[in-house]
């Protein structure tokens, strides 16, 4: 059986070879009419063979198919290479354009977060300056007028509306971007407080996402989602775990993430 299997395998490889296939196709193209007449014509067998002999020649049966088959077998790879070379330039341009668009969206997100961070720092510096000024006034009042004047000045400061320092949770909430807020609210609606951010998530939530982010598109949502996941992980609000059953990366809210989500919901209801 082993020699038979080897012979069969060798024969199958030859049949599947591009050269053999090209010769067979060329033979069928050259001789399709006499072959059709030989197989399907309602004539006597001797007449079929006579027509076949008259409609064929050494060129159509042997020389032509072999020559055309050889040319096709040799030329087709070069034609494919030429087509690939012609298509490579627009494909590269398209990929470059798509990468540039994704890069511009990321740069826009980073610029927005830098502006938010600078604004937060200015706000904190202003609060610190006012706290220092208030402490100096209280110290001067204590030195000049004693405890009663200091308490009176403290009451005036409280009534003047000097802002109190933000708690860590309030500080995080204040500096969340629109995409971050959308993701946290989405986490709060999911069973188990987690999920996978694949194509299904993007398609199903694009309309709701557009209520948080103006000029939202599928591509922008995809980029913003990845950026927001990086931000939320850096802040300790979500963690990533590999789902070994499906082989996908899933994200889940942490205890801190739930606290920030509660603060978001409280702000929305006020």
C-alpha cells in the first residue's frame, strides 16, 4: 500500500500543478466544439469520430495547449506581481491616511487632557493661595484682636464662599473627559461591571456615545475608547483581565471606580 500511496500523492501533486492546469484549460478552449459534439451530439459514433478528426489537428490537440499552457504558467505569476505592485501604492496611501487620522484624533485627545490638567493646576493654585491668605489674615487678627476677632474673621471667610479643597474622588470626577464619563456610565449599566470593547460594543453604543462627544464617528469612538481605557486604568478605576474561554481582554470596574461612578451619578441627579 505504501508505494501506491506515494504514487497517488505524486500524481495528485502533478495534477494540481499550475502548469498542468494551464495546459488542460488551454486544451478545452482549443477543442471545446469537437469535444461537445463528441459527447452530446445525437449522431452515430463513427460520425462523431469523423467530425472530431476533421475539427482537430496536432496544433489544437498538442502543440497549442502545451505552448499556451507554458506561457500562461510562466506569465501569470508575473501578471500577479505587476497587479500587486500597481495596487501597493494606493493601499499604502490609504493605510497612511487612516493612520494619520487616528494619530490626529489621539493628539487632539492628549491636547485636551493637557489643557484640562493645566486648568486643574491653576484652580488648585488659586485655592492654595486663598487658603494661605486666609491663614495670614487669621494670624494677624489673632495677634491684633485676640481669639474673638480671629473667630469673627473665620466666619466671614466661610460666608465669603472660599472653596474647600476637593476630595480625591471629586478631583477625579472634575478631570474626567466626555469619553471617560461615557465609559464609566457604560460600566455601571453592564452586568458584573465589566465587558469587552470589540466591534459589537462600538456598533451598539455609537448613538449613545454621540450624546457625550460631538462630531463622533466610528473611528473616533474606537480611538477615544482605547485612550479612555488607558486613562481609567492609570487612575485605578478599571482593571484588565484575560477571558481565557474567549481569549479576549475584558475590563472591570474597581472599588475606586464604583466610588467615582457614584459621584458621577450624584452630580447628574443634582
